[in-house]
């Protein structure tokens, strides 16, 4: 880098005539002005205009379980909004897909289900900015999007070899957060990547322990004011494929209440129906809701329940009745937060930072219930389940013929524990020589990296619900 010091020139005036010194000063001023003018006129590639898209295929699979989702973002055109070094371009986001769960013996599961995924948002801006090493970066610049009732489907339980009535399920759809894309500036930037992700990041309503997931992303950006559309999705992705869920209920007891094994799921199940669904799907969900067991949970909307048991017995036979309660499940979500602008340390060095946030949410249920056979027997128990599924049961012996209304009543408490760990990785970039232009040169190399972790105490919340359920039983000789 060339430096001119007017004072030093004047001090050396004894070696030149005054007119010569004035000419040197004038030439130096002109040179500096030209350098500054050229630097000011150098275009920033982030200014674009940019058009383009990103598409990520999220696939999760396990024993009897599959789920597939296609997330697509597209820049819609228009001038970007400037936020410091970021150029924020308006973009849309859509997701389609689906999945299913099949009954299996290894590992055991007595739940079957299937669902479709559908969601969209017109407000999913993408940021474009110039990194200190001269590479251009494309990244999401908004909070994670979620769509109520983005998952629609049904599920059913099988107890003692008998399949129970179906239940409608609905849950939020979450936006997958693709990793920042960086490349050398060019008129057209395209590429692809595939990486393994936690199965919970697939955001399926029922990710399974032991399942695996991957994200295969592709992208294309061009310097143009005219939006470009991504290639059409396959018919399987557009209509929704199927995935799986593992929930193991407790075995029937003998006059006692038993706990269910620990499980981890990520669904929020309700019986609401989206009025924009096709008529055949609306009719199917109406039938499922109408045939569901009589279970009341107050307040409603977060925990769902089903009561299973025999509908007919002979005198002297035993009947086992099981109440299954399901709350929103546990999940772990990893997000790359938007990086801050580079920080200048000195004239020839600066630092950049990458911020990763990992949020973990776990759910546990505690129940205090009384089973009543309506024939003189009752069973009361209080138990804690280290998961979002509680399945207490009771077994009664019915000696006398008649019609009985077996009931369950009591309370259930849901404890949610949310912890967030934020990791900031800072890299110091140093100029390789004095010819590097501060901040925008391509001759900077990393000299040191440091990591700082912030893990505040977890947030714990407890909600209590009133539960009542009833099932009719006929005891008669064959």
C-alpha cells in the first residue's frame, strides 16, 4: 500500500525547489483521489440484482418408518433491503411431502399411521452479503417458519391383537434451515450438497429413535432482476410419501397400573381439520373423529388420549383397559444463526463469526388416575413417565352378566424442559502481504480460531390437565 506524508515531503524541501515540491504534492493528491474514486466505484456483487432458488430434500427412515419432505425457497424479484453488509431479497418458501408408520415386531410397535405435509409462506427473505475473503454468501434472514396443521393424517393403536379405531392427527410444519451457501462471485452460482442431520431435524410428526435422516440441497442464483423458477418436483414429493412412528404401550396389568417405556416423539396431535383440504380427505377425517373413544381432557388441544379395552366378555372373564395419553414430544433442533458483519481488528486484519444454536426440548408426563370397573372394583395409582406417552392400564374380573360403563378419571401433569446452547466460533483473518486491500482483498488467510459456548439454565414449565374417559362393556354368556 502506497502512503504519502505531506509533512515528510515538506521536510525534504531542501532537496528540491519549492515549485517541484508543490508539483509533487499536487500529483500525490491527484493519485490518492483517483484511488479513492476507483475504490468507491467498485461494485459490490451482493447488490445484484439476484434471482434464484434453493431446494432441500429431507429424508428420514427407520424400522417401519419413512418420511420425505421437499423444502423450496425462491427469490421473487424486486430491489433488496439493505441492512449493513446484508442485501435482503424477498423470497417465498414451500414444503410438500408425507410419511407413514407400519406395525412391526422388531423393534415392537403397535401403532400405524400415515400423513401428508403441506405448507407455504410468502415471507421468507434471503440475505446476500460479501465475506471478508471476497466470497459471496447466500443465507436465510428470518426466524424459522412454522405452519399450523401442516401435517394432516391419521393413526390407530393395536392392543391384544385388536386394532382400535382411527384417530385424526394434525401438527405444525416447520421450515428446514439450509446451511449458508458461499462461492466466488460470478454471474451464475449453482451447486449441491448432501449431509446427515439428526432425525428430529426432519420435523416429521413422529421421528423414531434409531432412525437416520439426510438433507440433499441444490441451488442456482443468477445476476438478474427476473425471477427464475426451480425445476418441478417429482410426483412422489408433490403428493407426499409415507413415514413411520414407534410408540410402545405398556403390557396389560393384573389389577395394577403399569408405566410405559421411555419414548421420544415430536408431534402435537389435535382433531382440527383444515377447510381447504380436498372433500375426500375431509370426509375421512370426519369419520375418524366420530369413531374415536370417549376421552375428555381439560383444557383441550395439547394432550390427546384414547381408551382401549374389550367391548364384550363372558361372566368370570378378565378385561384389561388402557388409557393412552400423548403430549407433544421431545426434539433437538440445530440452527445456523445469521452471522454478524466482519469486525476490523487492524488495518490488515479482521474477524468473522459463525453462530450455531442447538435447542433441546424434552417432555415428561405424571398421572394420578382411578380406574373404576362399575362392578365394585377400583384401581388408583400415581406414576411418572419419562416421555411424552403415558399408558396406564388396569385389569378387572367381571363375574356377573350385565352392561358396565368402565371409567377413568384423574389428572395428568406435563413437564416441558427446554435448553439452548449457543456456540460462537470466531476466526481471525490476516493479510498475507501489504498489497492486500483492507476487508475486501482475496489474500487474507485465517490465523486463529476461538470458540465460546453459552448455555443458560434450562427453562422448565409444568401444565396440569383433568382427564376423564369412559368405555361400555357387555358381559353375557356366549
